[in-house]
C-alpha cells in the first residue's frame, strides 16, 4: 500500500492512542502531523513518537493527504468551516472519529464534500488492540476505503458497517465500552480492597482475570460466551452464587440500558451539533 501523509486535527486522548499504535505498528512518523491549539500535548507527541506537530489546523490540513478530524463533536462544525475557508481540501480523504456526527452532517460541514469516512475507534488502539468501525458513503472509492482500513488496521481490528446508523452500535459496543469494563474492574478492585487486599494486589487480581478472560474469548471462537461462563460455574459453587446475584439485580438489563443510552446520546449529538 502506497504510504500517504496523515494529519490529525486535534491532539487529545483518541488521536494520541491512534498515533501511538500507528508508530508502534511501523507507520513512518514523519508522514504524521497533528495540530492542537496549545503546545503541551503536541510536545508530548513529538517527544514520544517523533511525529510533526503544529498549532495551526490549516498547516496540518494542507500537509495531509488524509485528514483525520479528531476534535470534540461540539466544535466539529466550526473547525470544518474554518478548514474549508482557508484550505483546499479537494482530493483529500476527510475522516471523522467523532461520536454523534453523521456522515451526511459531516459532508454538510465540509461544504457538501463527499470524500468522507466516518469511523469509531477506541483507546486500546494505543496498544494496537483497538477496535474501529468504519462507514463510507458510495462516493468514496475502493482505494480510499482500503487505505483508511489499512491505517486503522495498524492499531487493531476494523469492521466496515453497511449504514451510518450502525456506527452508533459500534460506539455502544466498542467505542465507549472500554469505560464500562474499567468501571467493572474498578468496582471489583474496590471490593477486593474492602475485603482486606492491598490496592496493588487487588488490581493485579482484577487485571489479570480480565486479560485472561478476554484472551479466552479470542482463542475459543467456537465456544459461545455462555459456555465459557458455564466452564467457570461449578454446580452449587461460588461462581453460581455471584452470577445469580448479578442476574437477580438485572445485570443484563442494566448493560442493555447503558448501551441504548450511548446510542440515544449519539442521536442527540447528531441533532445538536
Ligand atoms: N476518547 C475516546 O475513547 C474516543 C473518542 N472519540 C472521539 O474522538 C474525538 C476526540 O476525543 P478525545 O481525543 O477523547 O478528546 P480530548 O478532550 O482528549 O481532546 C480534544 C483535543 O482537541 C483540542 N482542540 C480544542 N479546540 C481545538 C481546535 N479548534 N482545533 C484543534 N484542536 C482543538 C484540545 O486542545 C484537545 O487536545 C471526539 O470527537 C470523540 O467523540 C472516538 C472514539 C473514542
Ligand atoms: O464518550 C464519547 O463520546 C467518546 C466516543 C466513544 C468514546 N468516547
């Protein structure tokens, strides 16, 4: 695949995770530019990954063949307006990682520009263990689709979805979900500490159990998740008591409500911004 110049507009947590995974995955840092209004995050990116940085969005946009719009959804419209007023974006592939900005809305923000891809990555990208959903309208050709998937495959796995709405499902199941799992881990750590364990020991127990469980899911694709659970759950044993407690307290329903809330919020953001 022919390398292209990538420019990130906005240099917060998510682009940092992607840049980290890209550089670790062998992408030439000199082909990566990031812009941000203030220096500290840019200095850290320069120091840690050797990429090019600038405080000017215009300079970053001009430098990129692929421009990855990485600002908060709230300022996406203003940021795009400013870019199209000052930069020539014709021919560039414009990619958004923002939650809640539909592809149609993004095209509109870019002055009815059609070469756009909507993506939804997650922060495990920093360890090359990311999961990114992608959606592109028909106006994006195969070469551009393959290129952006090639870039994001450097930082984990990718999944093309068939409709713009399905990106909201990606948000609920993969974009936001690391935070659900961190919350679950934190609750287990807190309880292990309440039971008398030191903070570090409690964290070790929890993190290794989560890591091992995730690996078991990945290494046993032929086993349903319910079967993996059954393998831990001895009849009349401890796990059964814990699982019954979760189920008596509607864990499945809570998860479903939380995912629906994330999707609902994405819909609201599409209207608001
Ligand atoms: N954090 C996450 O796990 C994920 C975030 N996203 C999306 O990524 C986007 C960025 O999120 P984060 O990196 O988490 O946010 P963040 O709050 O860490 O970073 C936002 C960055 O934008 C910069 N900024 C502010 N005004 C700007 C401007 N006019 N031009 C350029 N940069 C500007 C800020 O200085 C800051 O560094 C959002 O749209 C979010 O929906 C998508 C998937 C996951
Ligand atoms: O919370 C958010 O809106 C962003 C999108 C997915 C993860 N973080």
